[in-house]
């Protein structure tokens, strides 16, 4: 009943091609945006911003980036951490080496450089596929790790790289709320872009390649172009996410921040959120990032006197079983689960 | 299907419950909140646990024996970081605002977390105690106003080890033409001493090889094959956690004499040598303090905390190297709070006041005796120019059962290190637009 689209007629092409064809979805999205931009700032504490929301949003952005590559174009990548590192270090070097550069520009140029590196490491994808490609991108991860640890020029000969103050067009983003809004704006903007991208010719080409690359080639899609574009766009998103992680979230970082565990973390977000879904990337990021922290805090919230170590072990156990449970319940991830939920709400309260 | 319905229900419930769980509970008034970033799980847990226990026990002792500090009860809360920087930052954000006056001071016990918090602490006005770790240049308190690398930095450690091998060789001029290898944890932590050792190798004319070991350090075969080929005259070990014991085992495997291996003070605890068994015999490391339950504070600990069943660990573990280091970390935080109370009154201190306490911390020998740390802690006097307070250490050797001191107290050569610290700190200040200066 809640999701019944009866009576919502599409009378024009643009209505037919709308991103959210159902009224309820549009209303829901507007509500979520209002909550994110207005509601959250009214109630959230500093900890909510800096401990949960900002890192979650940045990881969601990285997950969207990886989902474009893995979920839409079908190229499995384990190099996300490396591409994030490229974004972070490129933006950092732009800031310290180019005088008076706008930080926003530096962040996006960092993404751009990451895109170039992504294309470079995407080249093998023309010859190797599936698991083998995953291993090849893993090499990218290790190479980039090595590069930033070993070549001191990248961190300006300092033990670690330090983010500059976030001053953009004379506006200083220093308080947690300002930083949250800054990240939220970028993530919303880039998520919208990604959503439109995957509905465009480019996105359709990606999906054709994913579903069967030989067939795609036969109908005239150039594989080289399409795959490398997917690597470029994906790495751009990851690079921007890496720069935000470094500049907005951490403030100072070492290469270990973007090690292979980060790649796995983002890949798990994409898998459990739903391959080939922008919404799934965001839900997956929320699940993988926030649920462990939530579980970790449950004992303390209810005043349960258990030791820190036990709480940490419980966190791992419960979180692990949740992953297994959700993957058994719905192997296609949260995005599919949400689809099913919508179907149920459509019939509710009178299911067959 | 039932499963799907359950999954939907769970997801729905979680999205409603999540915002509730993150809301903060109420706080009592006359209490000092002391946060703890610990790692009792993960690759570095064997080393993280004794440190966390020692620190926790010291505050438990203060509460049980003295009723807190000057009548202000300590509220102590741990947060598990697993040595991961992002979890460390999350824990910091979770704990920094708790208690009536916020967190007193943070000791992350991780160089990565220290770096991230170094950027955050000034804005939140919370001091960072990085006892024997962190950035070497944070000794300069005019730039790093909120960092306190008490008892010395890695540059001090490298310098002290150089002094020791020079003395063993019979003078610094005897080092010419020799070969030194540094086996280090491939992270900012492990890389810290390289600058000092490179400088020394140029000045004294010995050959220096830096050999990185990838985190967490269980795979070192190639490094030790290189050592087997090069046969350096000494190996310095800059490891942490499982890397240390692995290095010693590999040294046994390539038959490199343990008597030529020198670890930093983070590579000289029981979990580092015990896994290597008899092979570890003869291995040296730096020591910031004595190993073993020898100080009066240990007896007090057993009497007031462990006999009441409130200890964080096992009674037999009291006096382990890292336990003692946790005790000292706790001592420094407590004494900084006490020093601050001397100026601001006996009430819960804010982070800013505790920072003043750290900067004016003066632990004399008499005071250390009063506190029951006799034989455990060295006198420390902190000033704005010197946030370490003391730059000395001794060398200890593992005899298969326990650590024994084999040297006097070395003092790091500050005439040599000061200019390097200044240069590095100035560069940081310039990059971050910090106006260097002392605040009183």
C-alpha cells in the first residue's frame, strides 16, 4: 500500500526516464536529504560527526567508486586502497608544491591523478579477467603502498603527511559540523553524478561488458575504451575519497592508512551492499563501517561490566555472523533487500 | 522466505536503534575522566595488553588507596583500537568529551594514531602523552605544544645505542669502516631513527643499511638472508609486537650472534624474547626503566588492587617490562593532573590545565621515592623547550630468564640532536602555519 504506484502516469519521455520514477521514492529521497542537511545538524554530537558520519560518508564515496568498476563494469579490483592513497598524496603534494592552490581543486585534481594511475593499472584488464584481474590489481595496491612508504618525496621528507587547514574560497571548514556538511555536499553531488552516469550510454556500455564482453564487442562497444574509462572514473572517485579521508577525516596520515585492508573493507562494502547499485554502496558502507562500532558500544551503553578485550572479540564474532546471515538471506546485498522490502510494502497489509 | 523477513526486520531495527546507541549518557560531577586507547586484540595484542593493564591498574590503585588524586576520583575508560589508526581516531572522538571536564590526556601507544591525533589535539585542547614514541621533533614544545614525548624520543634512542656500541668498540673513531644494519618496522615508527643513524654513519664513517620489514613483521626471511650475506657488525632492531620475536628467531636461523643485536626500548620486553626460547639469550635492548616487580608501588598494587581481585591482569604479570611502562605512563598522567591541581585547585582538570601540568611537571628523586617508584622511574623535568623531560636510557640484556642491566645510564647527546629537532620542527611549523612560541 505504501509503495503502490497506481495512478502515477508517465505522460512524457522525461518522466519515463526519471531517476526515481515512483513518487514515494522522490519524497523519500527529499526527506533523507532534509534529514542529512538539516535534521542531523540539529541533534548530532561532535562524536557523531567525527567518529561516525564523516568517515562513513567518505567510505561510501569510495564504495561508489569501486561499485562503478566492479558492480557495473564487472572488473574486480583490490586496488582501492592504493588509488585512495594516490588521491591523498597527490592532493597533498599539490597543496604544498603549488602556491595558493584552492584546496577543493587540489582534492579533485588528486582524484584526477588517481584516475590516470587507475588507467595505467587498468591496462592488464584487457587481457586478464575475473580472479586473475583481482590479483593484478592487488599488485597495484602493493606497488602503491611501497611507493608511498619508500619514496620520501611524496611525504615531503617528513615522517608523515599533514593535511592543510581546510580553507576554501575564504571559508574555513574547521568545526565538525562544517566538515560534515562539506563532505556531505561532495558525496551527494558525486553520488548523483554516478547515478546518472550508470544510466547513460557509458553506464550501459559498462553493464554490457560486465554481462558478456564478447557480445558487447560484437555490438560495437570498444572494450579498451570502456574498461579503461571504468577504471578512470572509479579511481577518480576513490582518489577523491582518499583525499577527503586524509584532509577532512584524519588530518595526518601514513601509508598504512591506505593498506590492503582498506581495499578489502571497501570491496566488502560493495559486495554486502549490492553489486551494481549506488544505494547499495551507501548501505554497505554504513553496515561495514558503523555496525562494528555500534556493537562495540552496546555493552558500555547498557552498563554491562565486560572487559574491553571481550567487547572487541564479541564485536568480531557478532559482526562476522551478521555478514554471513545477510549474505545467506540475500546474496545480492542490501540493495536487493531494499527492493524486496519495497515489494512487500507495495502489497502491505494484504500480501498474497 | 523466513530468512528474508528476518533480515529485513534486523536491518530496519538497526537503522532505528543506531541513532539511539550513539547518544551520550549523563556524567557525575567531581570526577576526573582519564581515557585509554588500548589494543587488547589484533597483531600487537601481546605487547598492548601488559601496557594497558599497568596503566589501568595504576589508576585503580590511586582510587583504592588515595581515593583518587587530591580527593578527585578517577573515572577510567578503555577503548579498543586494535592498533588501527581509523579506530584510534574513532575512540579518541568517542572519549574526548566524556566526564565533567573532558579527557585529561591521551596515550595512544601507536605512532600512526599519534600522528592523526597530533592534528586534532590542539583544536580540542587535550595533551598527548607519547612516552618514548611519537614524533622525535615533538620534543620542541614551542611548536608541538600539546605533545609530550616524555622520557625521550627515537632519536635519543638511536643516539644512545650509537654511544653504547662506540664504547664497546673502544671509542667512536673505532667505528670507521664497520657496518651497521637497522631492521625496522616499515612504518613512521620504524623509520624515525634513520635520520640520526644516517647522520652518524656520515660523521663516523661506517656503513649503514636500513632494512625494512613489512607490517606486521612475520615475514623476514629475505631481510635476514641479506644480513647473513653482509654480516654487519651490529644490528639495531626497531620492531614492535610479533616482529621482535620473529627477528630474534630469524637471527638464530642465520646464526647471527644475538650479542650483536640491540633493540629499541619497544623491542625489549618479555613477549619479544620468550617466543624465541633459548635463542634469545644474549640479546640486548634499551631500557627506560627496570624490569621486574622491584619498586614499592608493585607491593602496594598487590595489596590494594590485586588482593581485592580488582587487578586488570594476573598477579604474576606485575613487573613485566611493558606492565612497568604502563605504570609509568599512568604515573605521568596522574602527576600532570596533580601538578595542574597545584595551580588550578583540587577539582577535575580540563585538558588545557593538564597540559600546563605536563609542561611544569617536575619529578625529582624524592618525589619518585614518595610515589613508590624508586628504582623504576628516572627524574623528569619538563619545560616548554624540552617536552621529553629526560633523555637517558640504559642497556639491558636477556639472560634467558630475565632482563639485566649491563650499562650505566646513557644520556643522549643533545648538542647533536637539538639542531635536527629544531630544523624538523620548524619545517612542520612552516607547513602548518604554526606560530612557534611558549604559552605559560
